[in-house]
């Protein structure tokens, strides 16, 4: 290949970072679209809705049509409303003071009234009153027995009844629905009348029941009071209890006084006992303990005589007569003092014995008085029991009598607390069906359901949908994005170079996708394959890959079409290109080009004949493109591909061709591409948009890499550019269409 035809790779070794000739800019990392597009998620959601627009619209239309049909077929239903005011009810009075006490909980009271209106009893009374359990003809008898009709009739009635409590008020709205507006008004009015009557009857029955019970209890209590009073009087007479209260008071006071005297006597006895013991042990101390004038005088006289004797004995000697006389007096005086001391001790002993006797007497008196008090108390026990029973019966009788009088007063004060504010009237406008509202709601619900189904379907879809998803999953570059062959891609215009096309005479021609590059060079799909060619030639740094294997993870992803169009684009550059159909199980190239399978690759590998120019097919008008078909289908394709002959054949073919492209079976079901990946320069993995699953693509790439193959990149095939946001293809298609259709017309107009 000449130097003029060489395409410089993006990582050319002569351009180093910082070189002035390098105008590529910093490519330090790949930037995700969502990082620079603040509204990328909303745009993705919009693309998803556009993708499933027919599903969403179908669900919305079907649901709207069904609801509209049902609404127009539905029989109109009318509603009548009666407004009732439930005033705060006066509670049952226990006393007249209860009139000024707070009322019970209003919220629970109103909720109770609502439940009463919705009850079975009022419903059945209303049904019977209006004859709703009869047939449409008034003269017809009642259908079925009352018991058999009760439950279904009441349930049907309650199904059409609606009772509401107006918020922050005491108003209750009673509503009834019926196909007949007059019947709806009659039912709601009759139900409210029955409710008011039920309220009166309930209050009356409750009052009569309460007063009857209290009257019965009063009679019983009256008999009990009389019996208890008679028993107390009989007991007083039997035990002569007239002023038992005074007797009890006197006895207890006397006992208290005796206890006080006994305590004082015990104290006095203890004091005299201690004095007596002291003087008994030492009679000389009696003068210090007890005051005795005689003893004190004798002891003073003794002291005086002892002083005289001492003076005489000191002056005249102890034998002095007067001294001897004084000594005799002292002896007599000592005898008197001893006698007086003994008499004083005896007196103290006598006082002690008197204190002991007094204590004993008081002890006996206290015991006797205790027995008297105990006797009185025992007498009063039974009396007090009889008295308390009488008093309790009397108090209960008086209280119940007061309650009965208050209840009669309360019943007289009680009036109805239910007032009808607005009675039900026939309504000429039905509440159901609201056709327009139902249709609008069905349309909105259908759109919502369709969106939910679309999101669910998208969430359950595990297929590849974008090039960014492939690059995240495999870390491989996306070499090209090939649009799907829509009608505007398959039906295209001939190129202006075609001599058969004259100005104003362009005609659409239909070509198969495999021949898009040859027959339709101006179509967007052809431009996509040219972009693939450029990416493949720039995929390696040193030189472009010479032998390229084109494969996919699963069948039907477009590998044969990709291989054929890639070979065509490379051959259009003037390079010698060989396209080998290496799928010896289901040959795709031979089918697309309608080639014969009598001779081909399988025969060369089995040794049936040698490789030669006669085995190659030429495809017009690309003269430099040669095709080697797969040949007859062999029984062992994998063994042929992994043989030495295959490697030798590729080695020889490298010398004759600039590029060799092999079309192989899919990777996952067939082992052939795994074998070929180890002997080629690079592998191109074809991925079908929205068909190839993530797991299949990831598994196929791992299989190729584990076998030693080098994956150059992927091709996202069959992309719906009208929906998936690849605006470049739309712009190119419009630009190229303008070139082919409008160029000659503009020139003709300018010439005129």
C-alpha cells in the first residue's frame, strides 16, 4: 500500500505529548455523557418513552375505549341528600349539679350516631316502610320470606347508603343512591324519620327502665331499713341500753383516773422502798434522809457534851469528877439516840408497807375497772354493728330516692337533640356516570399504566442499547455504530457518479444490507461502514491489522453483513482485500452473494485441492475484492480450522493481500471463532442493538481473550438512529440526500 493511501493512527509514535504538531488535545480520561449533561437522565427517559410510544398509546387507547363504552352503557344513578343536625345531648343527671358539668366526648358521640344510622335495624325498618323488598309492581306480593330477604335486602340497601360527618361540625349528611331520583329522596327522608323515632324510643325506654329499676330498689331498701332499725331497738331493750354512750364515757374516765393513781402509787412505793433499804443498811443515815426534830436535838446535845468532856479532860484530866459525870451523860444520850434512830427506821418501814398496800389496792381497782369497760365494749360491739347497718341502709335509701327524683327531673328537661336541616329532594342530575371525567381519568390512567409497562419492560430488558453501555461493560472501544436498515436506508438513491442517473431522473432502488456499500454508497449505513474501516485501520499503533476476524456472541447479529461491507470499504481504497467465509457450518457470504459451494476453504483444508486463483470470486464493481467461499460443509469444521494447514494458508495469503477478513460463526454456541482468534491480528465483535444481552457479550469477550485473541473493538449494529439519539446519522442522511437530489436541480435553475 502506498504512503499516500496510509492513514496515520491516532497514537502515532512521532507525536509525543507536548509536541507542537499534536493538536489532539488532552485525552487523559474518558468523560461520561452524564457528567457534562445535566439533563441526560431526562433525555434518556424521553428516549425510552419514544421507544415504547406505541405500547403506551395502545394501552391508553384500549383503556379509554373500554371505560367510555362502559360509561355510555351504564345506567344513570341519582343521589338524594338529607342534612341532619345532632346537638350535644344532655347526659343523664345524677344530681341537679350535673347540669353544669361538661358534656361527654362529642367526637365519639357523633361517630356513634353515624353508626346507628348505618345500622341494620333502621335499614330494615325503612325497607319495610317503603316496600323496597317488593317487586316493581305495587300489587305483587313480597318475594320470599322476611328472614330469607332480611340479609340481602339490608346489604343492598347499605351498599347504596352513604353517611358522612361534616368535619368540624355536628352535621351529618345522609345520602342514598338509586336509579330513580324520587325513590332516592323518599328513602333518605324515611331513614332520617326512622332515626329520629328510634332516638325518641331509645331515650324513653332507657328512662323507663332506669326509673323502674330504682323504684324496685327503693322498695327493697325500705324493707331493709325497717328491719335493721327494729333489730337495733330490740337489742337496746334486751340489754337495757338507754344511754350507753354516757356509760361508756364515765367508765373510760374512771379507768383513766385509776390508771393515773396507780402510776403515782407505784412511783411512791419505789421511792419509799429505796429509802427503807438505805436506812435499814445504815441507821446512822436516817437523820440525813428524814427530818426528825428529836433525833436532831439529841445528836446536837451529844456534840455539845463531847466538846465539854474534851475541854475538861484537857484541863483537869479524864478522872476529873465533872468529866466523869459528862461521860455518863454521853452514854445515856447515846442510848437515846439509838432508840430514836430505830424508831425512825421503823416509821420509814411502816410508810413503805403502806405504799405497797396502796399500790396493790389500786392495781385491783384498775383490773376491776378494766373488766367493767371491757363488758361495756363487748355490749356495744353488736350494738354498733346494728347501728351501722341501719345507718348505711338509711343513707343508701336516701341517695337512691334523691337519684330517682333527679332522674324524673332530667327526663322532664330532656328534649330531642336531632333536627332536620335539609330534607332530601329529587336530583335531576345523575352522580354517575360522569362520562367526560371517566374518559379523562381512563386516558390518564392508561398513559400511566403504559408508562409503567414500558419502564417494567425496559427494566427486564438485559440487552445492549448504547455504545456507552458496551464500553462500560467490556472496556473495549466502539469502532462504529451501524444504523438499522429502515426503508429510507434500504430504498436509497443512486450516487451521482452512476452514469445512468440524469438530473431529475433519480429513482429509488432496493438493495440487500450486505451490498449497501457497493450499491448504496451514499446511504447512512454505508457511511457507518466507512467509519468502521477508519477505526479498524487506526486501531493499532505500529501498523493496521492485516488479518481480521469478524464474529459475534450469538447468531443473527449481523457479522456476515459487517464483514462483507467492511471488506468492500477497504477494497474501495484500492487495496487488495480477501474475504474468507470461515463459517463452514452455515455459510453466510455464499448465501448473501449467491455463490457456489462446490469449492472453497473446506476443500483446501481437507487437501481435496490446492489453493489457487480459480477458487476466488470477484465482486463487481470492486475489482480489488476477492472472496473465498466456505466450500462444501465438512463434518469436522473445528478440526480443520485448528489444523496446521489453516495457519499455513493464512501465512501464504498475507503475502498476496493487504487485508484478509474472516467471517466466522458466533462465539458462544460454536468454538470455531475461538480457534481462529489466536491466529489473526485482531477480532471485531458485532453487537446487535437491543438484542445482544450483556451476559452474552461479556462471556464472548472473555472467551476470546482467554484463547489469546486480541479484540480490536465492537460494532453496535442495527441501531435505530431515529429513536436512540444518534443525531449525526440523521444529519448525514439529510445532507447526502440533498447532494444527490438537489445538486443538479440547483445547477439547472442557475443556468436558466
